[in-house]
């Protein structure tokens, strides 16, 4: 297929694919199935190599979504995996023109005639160079590039290796499709003995300099530590006889929010400090008692720190916070007692646990079958989540409360766990063949300069959080066990960490230049869509497979 024809085919696919309504987290995501079934029939007509196409239902998915994939088998089992997500955000931000949100030319015309207000920088892009539309940039353009290249390869009887193209659902939400991919990789490896060499994502990139193309050889991680503090119940008129869990959690938040100890720099990427996303007491009705518990969860975006390192640091800080609250409460109590001439002291043992630590503590008490209690509770909570009655974090709080209720000690406690979602941080430097990948990066830079007349900037981590997190896992056995023991509500967010680790492979994000992702002015560069990105992606695939 000639380059001009390839570019035109990419644009044709991008527009057709872009018109498929696949709003994330809804049953509309299944609309992609009809699109891919039609495309699979086209592949069967043009293929000169053995191919397998399949619509693979995501395991235990409450929305009955699917992952669509096509495998071509060339002259070797060495395999490059091409991924792209089929879901998009919704179109409510388009306002009165949301009925044309998937029509590139109509959107452009609406912007030109002032139907919707747009910024001057957007008006400058109302040219043939930019293609507008919901999802056209994030990320059906990248998907179209992968599909057109796949069509090209499947017609080449001498193609040097194998290619697996996968359209995953749910990237904009909880990555159910990418988590399901581990089962697909395992099945295909079992049946065909594939040797997975590289995974390429086609997510778009944004540029500061129009002449500098950006790719990524890793992706930042995300872990969501969740904290439940239990105080000691009392009437507010006798406040010193209890302990307020809100005060305890607030002190933890104060010491951890934007804590600089969590900031990391690796290569040319620096991770931001953590921040809290939610904090609230667990009291549902008004009365004049202190609340019994208070809960919150935070976001930590690591580059190299393991979940165990992060959680142990949070435990250390929580011990300090616990002691601070007791000292502050005792100081206030002494001031209160001065008027009566009495003496007294506020004292509580410092009880801070990571989830599995408290499970072991309760097991040692040997009074209840705590594992059965937790399993039965999780099963009930999973159904409530799937039925839309409660959120996943709420389910986690309730599971933690159930654990605490079975602990014989009834005083103040801090309890930590790991709440879904969990995105491992990934980078090619963590793999054994990192030198080979670094050599490939240098070749990519030379290719981009000589063939595209562009500079190539390789960022070490995609900081927007993406599906590449599930392409590799480099935790050792101890760290892996730690995550399994302390990650709560697995049923609502199943991840087969063992399979991800088994099929760990190098990653690249190579996508077209885009602007205003998730906004109604979302757009993608036609030059990048039709020429620059497919040329670079094609070069990388062939370098890996040659």
C-alpha cells in the first residue's frame, strides 16, 4: 500500500471509527463491536496471511463489554502488540451542537460561523491541517493508524513476524479492557507460542513545539491508599472521654497532602506530590455524639516506589499523626481541668495497621473466622457495586469497618488499605532488555530527523495515566504478595497480576499530535495522523520484528 493511499485510508478509518458512539462507563461502549465485526470481514477478504479475529467478552463485566482483537501470523512467532482504546468521554460539553459532535466538517463549520464560542488559538486551527470531533484525537486516530498498518501487513506474505491488534474498552474509566488483555495474551501464547516483543499504544501527545514529536517509553503509576480512622464514641458534653476520628484523619491528611517525600524524579520525569481526593466522617444521621469513624482516600503517582514502600511510609506518618493528636488532646484536657484543680491524662496506645496486619492480629485472637467473614462481606458488597447501589470506595470503607468490628480492642485505630484503581508504574529501564530499547530509541530519533524532518523527544513516563500500566509488572514475589494482601475489593476490579508479570514486555506510546483532549475543541493533526505517526510506528514495528 503506497504512503498516500495509506494516509487516506487512515483518515477514512478515523472518521468512520470516530462516528461510533462509545461513551465510557456505559453500555454504549459495546457499539464498537459492530464496527470491528465489519472491519474483521474486510480483513478476511484482503488477508494473505493466517489471521484470527475475535470479540472477547470482558470477564465478569457488569456492562457486558468486550475487547476486539485481530492476530496476523507472519514468518515468526515474535509479536508486536498494538493497543488502542475504543471508548471516549461523552459529548455534554458540546452543548447545543452535541448532535454533530462526531462530524468533523460540521463541527468546524459551527466553530467558523460562531454557533459556539471558541478561543482564538482554536480559530487559528480551523484549517485543513486539523480534524475535529469527539474521540477523533483521544484516541480513535491512533486506533485508525494501527488498523491501516495492520491491513498493510496482512497483505504481505513475507511479513517478518506477527502482530496482535487490540481495541480495549474502558480506558477512560477503570481499564477493564486492558486488564482483560492479560487473559487474551495468555490464551494466544498457549495456542500459538507467541513471543511478545513490544506493546505500542497510540494515545495522542500534545506539543509545545510543532516541530518536536513526543513519544513515551513508560507510564506513571497510580495507587489509591484508603484510610479509615476509628475514634472513641462519647457525648460532646464529655468530649475528653472519647476521641474524635475526624481529628485523627485530619492530622494524617495534613501530614501527607503534598508531602514532598513522595516526589520522585527519574530520567526526564518528576512525579507530583500526593493529594487527597476525599475526606468525610462516616456518620449518616445527626446526634450529639462524636462520629465513630472517618474515612478518606488519596492519590499517589509513583515512578519507582512500590506499593509496599508507599504504604509503609504512610503508616510511619500515621503513627506520628496519632501521637500528635493524643498530645494535643491531652494539652487541651489539662487546660480544661485547671479550673477545677483536678488532674488527668489522655492516653491511648498507638494502633496503626495496614489491612493484612489487622487481619493477622484478629486471627491471633482466634475468636472468629475472619477470612470467611471478609469473603462473605466482599461478595455482598460486590453485588451492591455492580447494581449501582454504592461506589467502589464506599465498598472498601464498609469492608474495613467490618474488619474493625471484629477486633476485640474498641479504642482508636488507624487502618490503611489499597483501593481500586491500581496502575503500576512502568518503564523500559525496569526490564532486562532495556539496552536494546535504548538503542532502538536512538534509531527512532535518527529516523524521525531524516525522514520526517522533525525532532523526537522521548519522555520517560506518560503522566496522564494510561493502559500501558498493565503491559508489564516488575514487582518481586514479596511485593506482589503485599499488593494481593492489601488491595481491597478485588471482585470489583480484578487484575491478574501474575499474568501481567508473566507477559511483561517493553512499551512505547506513539500517537499523533493532538490538542484539547476531552474538550469540545478536541482535534488531531492531519499531517501526524496520515504521515508522521504511521511512518514512525511502521519503522518501530519492523525494527522489532526484523
